C-alpha cells in the first residue's frame, strides 16, 4: 500500500522531535542543524519560523508558551488559523478554526456564493464561524467541523446521505453541493528555468547558501543561471558573464527534471564543469567535499539530483 505524504514524513518529524524535545533546546540550536534535520519534509519556512518562535518565546515570554489567541498571534509564523487551533485545542479558548474543510461545510450548509479566497469572503466566513461556535466546547466544536469536512462533506463524493446537517444544508436542498464553495480562481504556476552549474575544483563542489527570502532560504545548492526558456547548452562565456567564474570547458548536461511547487514550475538542468584556479567566491559560497556536502541542509530539488546522479567520482 502506498504511503501518504504525512506517513512518509513521520520518521523525519520523530527525528526532529527527539533532537529538540523542548523550546529551550530548539532556541539554542544552529540554523544549519535545524534545516538539516528538517530536510525532506518540505515547507522549509516552517522550520525557520519554528526556530524564530522558540527564540522569541525564550526572549519575550520567559520560556513559557503563550496560552491566549492574542499572544499566539505575536509569534512568527503563527496566523489566525494556527492561533485559533492552538488556543481552542490546548487552552479551551472560544476561537473558531477556519480551514479548507470548515470553509466547505459553511459554504454548503448556508448556501454562500461569496468566493472563499477573497477579502470579503474571508471576513464573512470568519464572522459566521465565530457566530455559530459553541463557546462552552470550542475544541469539540472545531474538531467536529474539521472532521465533517474531511470525512463526509468532501470536495468530491460527499456523503450527504449520512450527513448530520443534511436537513439544514442549503446546497443539498438546491442540488448545488458540488458547486460550492466558490473560489475566485487560482493563478497558474510561474514557469522558471534554472541551470545549475556543478563547478568542481580540486575534488570539491561549489555550493552556496540561499540568503534571500524564499522557500529555500538557508538551504544549500550549486550556483545557477536563470533563464526565460529551456537552455539547449551553456557556454564558458555564459558562466563567466553571469557568475564571474572562468571554467575549463563548456558545461556538460548531467541531469534534467521538472520540479513542482505551489506557485512555481521549475525546469531544472544540472551542468558539470571544472575550474583550474580557485575563483573569487560569491557571498555565502564555498567548496565542499562529499562528506561536507552530506552534512549540509539542501532543498528537495538538489536532494533529488544527488539521489539520482552519483558524484562520488567527481568530488572527494
């Protein structure tokens, strides 16, 4: 039986929790160690936010985890949904949780045509969720709403015949179950073309640490040249002009793939070349051995390459 993404990720989560059983230890950890342990789970911003939140709790809350919705919202990476979930489930605060499942249940039961991904829709559904919340049993109410949407009021093959809200459901009465909820529309993912340059010098590979804000921030990868279309070849001049590095020969294509992210469709090519003299390195870049590379946190795309193409004969 094929494992779900969550099941596949469980060993990684367990390893992470074993390493950081409390907030104090997490706050003291280095960013590199955290990102390496998180490698393979995706959503890398969550690891970064978790680290920043741990440090914030130690600094601003005397090491004690906030127990109210308003204070939870002050933590980095925690928005209204997560704050409401923690506040209601952990501290029994009457705050309504609003996720995709709850949006679907509310839009169908009340027959709401307002798009759930618009500003007006978010406010409308937020007010409605708070209005119908069972203030005495917020955790039970939130869990029931989320489970109803996840197991019965599903996007496809909704089990209306056993739904406890069938008699009150406007969408069921009007035969509009699969018309709701309404979304304003998703943007098509942006096409991105990345040419990774695998630059070898004296048995070591040149990698750099992403330092700008992105989903791959603080993760390592080879230097790359970005284009607007797929490149049929990369020349020595391309590398020199773009990266400022003189190489011995035009890069050779080793591997190609398409990597899908939520808002990006990345067409990636990995090109191999060498340089005789140690170049002036870009910021946050360094040459690493095979052993050193194995210790560094890398993003999923680079990890896929390392698993598919062996570099043992190229780096020491």
